[in-house]
C-alpha cells in the first residue's frame, strides 16, 4: 500500500491527496482530473490527475528477533 502524492507547484514538495492504494489499483486509474486537493503547505487548492501523481510507498522497520 502507498499514498497517492502530488507536487505542490508553490513549494515543490510532495503532498498526499488523501487516498491510499496499491500499485495495481493506482496503475488502473483513468487519467482524468480529480477533485482539487487543499494543500497543507501553501493553503491553495491544487487540481490533479493521475498524470500529475505518484504512488509513495510506506516503509516499516523490521524488528530483529
């Protein structure tokens, strides 16, 4: 699983759009404009599509036994 991320055009930082999904589901998404995301970094609304997004992965530490 991972979070769908877009790049804030103001700060150039990655911002989550609020959707977590797996690689196969992300790749199957159509490239249509999605609802704009309110950016927590700059406060503006950013429209986005799959073309603008990446799937970020979550790394969890593995505890040694």
